[in-house]
C-alpha cells in the first residue's frame, strides 16, 4: 500500500515542508511514500481528518490548526498537552490519531546547536503559539524562568498555564522594555510576525555570545537578526527550526530513524535559495 502524508494549514502554498519530506523519502528509499500541501481552515479540519483513508500515515499541522489538531487526537504526548497545541498527527496501528508537538524538540535542537547550555536565562518576544513552544523548549533546557515580552499583557498572561504545566516560572515585561529584556537574556526567542520586531533592531544592546533564535525565515536575515549577528551574538533562524521539527515528524511518520538529515537539509536550503 502506498503511504501518504501532508502539511495542512491556511495559507499553505508557501510551505517548504513538501520539499523537506519528499527529499527524506527519496534518500531513505521510501519510494511508495508521497507528501503534499493541503489548504485547510480550522472549521474544515475535523471533517478532513475523519475522511482520510488508511494510506494516510501522518500530518504536519501549521497555523491556524494546531489547537484544533490536538483536540482531534485520541492520544497526545505530554509536551503537546502541556503546550496546548500539536503540529504533528501520527496514525496509530488501530487507525486513531496521536498528537505530538515536534516544534519543542526542534527548538531545543536548534538552540543546542547554537551553543546554548543548561539553565539559560531566556526571553521570549511574543505570546502566540510559537511562544508556547519556546516556553516548553526553555523548560527542557532547564531554564528556571522565562521572561515573556508581549505587545498585549493579556496575551502574556495566557501563557501562565503553559509555564505552570512545565514547571517554569514566567515573568512578563512590557513591549517598551523589550530591548533591556532581550539584552539581559542568554537566549532570546523572537516569535512575532514579520516586521513586528524591526523597530527593535537598533535598540537592543546585544551581548557577544548571546543567542537569538528568530522564528522567521522569509525574509532573512531580519533586521533584528542582522543587528544581533553584527554585535557578535549567535543567530538561528526559522529555517533551522523548519528542518529540526520535520526530522522528528519524518521519524514518527515512517518509523525510519535517524531521518536522512543531510538530504533533507540540502533540499530545504536549495528551495529556500530560490524564494
């Protein structure tokens, strides 16, 4: 039987996930596997998932579907439950769906690769879905506390449950205090939409050796990332996360581990270079 997987979201035409996973299938010799992009709104997801046949092995889920995806699963990993969102649905042998959030492990991997050690001081810019994963990643790294810098205080307050579930203390800072909060951190994670952090680029006194992970990858580098790199900070991008979270998904979908990382990375970088 052929095996199918897909990335779901809206909009989805820009997604590079099909490039990454298709390269992985080819490198692993999984020639009966295919991966596609499917545009799907929140209201459409329950019916779409319910209608998938047994050939569907896994789904990558992006915005704005991550919370809905978690609610549709028969079981879920502890991290997906704590974060309250799933970016991965995997078909179990009994036909039911299991939810996971590989964004978290992906972030941990990206930050470790950037040289982040144990118990770092972490600041998160933004308070949406990616910020939830960032708080979980900080917890996995042993951060005793996370400073959340949000444009809306009520949005930052909504992350309190995630921190409590993961045993990490959340502190909040006003948007006006973002430069100081980012500068004081060992690790700064920017999760805000494209352009939102641009005014901060010239305002943050980056410390040499600090790490900025900016979850954006198009356009790249962002003004924030360029300023951080120029000041001697180490910088990771959303492209790094896109690959890292996909490796975990590939392994869960196919049962092949480790995923063929080099082939998947090379395909991703080649595709990104043409954007």
